[in-house]
């Protein structure tokens, strides 16, 4: 039996409204303008309901993806041609790009736009992320992305991103740990005005860490040059770019299937920033449980830039 969904119901009502209008031309002919107007209004309402289920709109709306958290936000993201890979599905890094973009939009909606951050000399940067990819996301579909700040500690905050396909299927979950930097790049305490704008509880969790074992001597090394187009408006290598490098390193080491397997979890710790023009080396190697460890280091100094793990598992606890 096919399960009924709100989208199917809205489409059914739209079809019924259109069919009724087409089958009853006497309504207009008899001068019953009120009935014709009601039928048109019902059809338009059904169409709007169906459209909203598919695409909540570019402007974004308030939402509540987590019970008890009142600072949520929802927007639609259509997977563009250039955001999909050769398999016709959104690249994993595209999900992180959407998550980052909606975080900015949510901040702007609460009164903290780029000019505010510039004036204050403060900037949020991603410290770590846990991304659960539960379903492939086809090119051309519009994801419904809901986000909320779900908790904080003194110097970092955790944001949830919930990605749903048009029919409501949960496609991915992202839990991102952010830290706030001052103009000198130092981590600073989160000011109280953020807690007022984004009410959320204090967490007992620690910030996400990824601790791979020592890189095996025989692990393939994949060198990458930091390009100008890898930088974002803050002049940093964008956090989603590192995920592309992680997957490139896995493919170079024979992990091409693991890059697109579902479900899978990707955990990334951003240990240090790669600098413009720098060369980095990615090393990936399999672990006993079927997952992969990845470490990206600077070629010149050998220090970690990224530590990551990709495992064949499903979603963790929401907000955790």
C-alpha cells in the first residue's frame, strides 16, 4: 500500500480543484462568480501547499527542527548541475556548502549580518563537523534544509542541519561545531547577545575530535595545491573544500566506493588552516570495521590540517 504524504494530498486536492472547474462550465455561465472564485481559490491554495512542500522558498521561514529549541530556520536548496557529480547526485561537499549558507542566512535573519561581524571584528569558523549521509540527493531536486543552534559551551556552539528530500525523506544530518574568533584569529567567549537571539541549552558534550592512529608508511599520499578559488570571503580555504580533498585522498587510496556509499558518516576535525598557495598532502587508509581514516598535512611542515574518519553507518542522535 502506498503511504499517503502531505505532498500527495496537496497534489490530489489541486487535481480535484482543477477537474471540478473544468467539468462545471455552467458555474461561470450562470453568473455564479462567487462559486467560480471559490473553486479558483481552492485550486490556488492547493497549488501553493504543494509548492511549499517541494520548495519552502528562497527567503526562508522560521522552523522548529528540534523540540524545545525555538531558534530554527528553514529554506530550500535546489541541487544545481555544477553541484552534482558524474553519478548525477549532489557531491557530499555540496551538503556542507548548503549547511554553511543557511547558517549565514539564519544569522542575518536574527540581526547578525556580515556588516555586524565586520564592525565587531568577530567571525564564526567551523571547528568540526559530523555529517550523516542517509540517501543520495539527485541533481535538480530541492532539498528542504532546516537548521537550529542546538547547544553551546563557553567558547563553541553546535548547529544542526537537517536535509529532507521533497517527499519528506531524511537525506542527511549535519552537526557542526563552530568557534568565534576575534580580529587576531583568537578563539573568544561567545557573547550573551547570541544567547538571546538564538536561545539554546548549555551542552555537557565536548567539541567533536577525530583521533586517527599514526599514518601507515605505505598509505598513498595525494598532493593538492591550495588554489585561489578554494578561498571563501574570509580568505580561508572553505570548510567544504577540505571534504573534497578528503574524498580525493580516499579515491587515490582505492576507496572510491566508500565515498558514495549510503548510509555513511563523515567526521572532520579542522586542526589548522591551509594557507593560500600552500601544498598539502592527503593520506587515506582503511580501518578494520570497513571505514577509512584520512589525514591531510602541510607538505612543508608535516603538521595536521585535517583529521577525518568516514564510516559505513547511519545517523547519530539528533543534536548530538
